[in-house]
C-alpha cells in the first residue's frame, strides 16, 4: 500500500505552481503530437496529461493550485470567444441565410425537449427532468474552435460551427433560466403549497445576455478605434490581450457571460468592413492560440475527476443519449428547415457535442440555489436534485469533452473542409 501511495500521489514534491505549469505545458505539447499522429485532435493529448497530473492520478494539480490558475482558463476562453466573433462576418452569415438561426433554435430546443422527455419517462420527476433538460443545450466552444484551428478548416460548415457554438450558449442561458424557474416553482409549491412568480426568476438570465452583448459591443467599438492605426502585429496583440482581459474581468465582476462579451468584441471588428485590419488582428492570434489551447485543455483535464464516473448510472447514460440525439437530430432538422447545403445539414450536429465549463457552471448554480431552497422551505427533494445534477453533469462532461472534439474533426473531414485531407 505504501508503494501504491508513492506512485499515485506525488504531492509531497511540493513543486511551485510555475514549475508544474511549465512542465505540464511541455509534456502536454508532446503528448498532443502523439495524439495527432494517432489521428486524434491534439487537445485529447493535452487533457490526458491534465487528468494524470490532477486529482484522478498523481495529485500534482490539487484544488487550491487549480483555483489559483483559474485565470488562465478565463483568459483562454476570452480569446476563444474573441476568435469566434472575428469569424462571424454578417455577409458570410447572410450567405447561409436563415439556416444559422434555424439550426441554433432547433438544436437547442430539441436537446432540451428530448432530455426532459427521456428523464421524465425514466424518473417520473418533472423538476429533475426540467433541470437536466436545461443543461443539454450548453456547449463548450473551446473544443470545437481548437479543432478548427488545428485543422486549419475553412468552408461553410466551419462558418456554421463558429456561429452555432458562439450563439447557442446565449440561448442555453435563456432556456436554463426558464426551466430552473419553473422547476423551483414546482418544488416550492410541493414543499410549502405557495407558488412564486416565474417571470421574476427570468429577469436575471435576460439581463445577463443583454448586458453581455452591450458591454461587448461598446468594448468592440473602443477596440476598433485603438487598433485601426496600428500596423505592427506585436503591437496589435498587446491591445487584443488587454481588451480580452478587460472584458473577462468585467464579465466576472458583473456576473456577465464571458463568452458572449468577448465574442461581441470580435464580432464588431469583423463587421467594420476593414478586411486588412481584421487580418492584421487575427494573424498574431494564430501564434498565441496553440499555447492557450495547451494550457486550457491541460487544466481542463486536471478538473476531470475520473472517480465520479462510477456514479454515472442509468440517469447519466440517458442524459448522454438524449442530449446527443437532441443536438444531432435537432441540428439536422434545423438545417432542413433553413435550406442549407447538404454537407452542413449532414455534419453540423457532429461538431457541437462538446460540453464542459458552461454546463458545470450551471450545475453548480443549481446545487447552490437548490440547497438554499431546502434551507428556506424544508424541501429535501430540491437538495437531492442539486446533488444528482452536479454529480451527473460532471461525469457526462468527461465523455462529451473526449468524444466531442473527435466527432468535430470527423465532421470537418467528411465535409472536405480540412486542407490536404480528402472527404470521408
């Protein structure tokens, strides 16, 4: 047992955070190259290193150290969101017509409805089913964007994926706000016999989205004015880094969506009709993004505690199947309604399955608010739902974070949008 303890827990080394982060970056980079050689996205390799270094194996990344390094995750997500926004040129979106809007609406609501129905048939518990359903539309744009960058993908499917993973988190927040408000209302009525208003509970998510877009829009206009006179890529990168940090900081301070706020900055830039400026801004990002992806996915892997997998159970399997069916089927149906080209219709659903930070964040909100609900109204059912949702979503995100990027690469390859690779 002593030997086992030494081989599985190296926390006694007391490595400094910088030493550990530097070593993890180098090791993750090379493991990522091995993953790429095996025709897997590099980020799978980065995540494997994170899992090994985290609480699931060697315990070198413990909870306090990951909390101290959380700013790296926030910076990386800010750059990912900015990158998404800079690809959302209105003229390109108009060429895809109403197909984009149709895909986003139908895939999000389909995932919600399919999971709610599946969970209700399994458990007969409507509040629980509503909460699980509200988790389903949330995506993890970092995984999709990382694969697109690594593969240098270009084309209509790539543009569609940027738009879908960029905007569906906003819709996911709205769906979550409505479903959580309804679930809380049902639980309060069950516990006390008194009903609270749903509309009041919907104000917070609506305010979050509107303010996120407004702050991002203003920041985008200021950013455009600051960089339009700059010619040197290194100078532009400094300003980009600064604006991403400002928007990330304001989002955290004011409880806004970090993704939507930074995405709007890039969106404003992309639609100012200055193609040469857009190229000057995005070119330096191509040099920085690979490093951010290594750091982000290595830390994301460290957060994935494999010990929760045994708790997955039937509920977790039903959630995985329901969410996958809802997103893939809904995206295809939305593409059919939107009359988009065949390759987008066939493969867009495969590229949007990644799920991590946003869903886990929402499940933490549920755990916190439903614990307060139990304390206030003596509603043990709410406490049980909060614990179940947090454990299940944490476990299923491990599956989606692994399978999502793999299927994104498959979709891009089959659509013929990866240079030097023939369509499948």
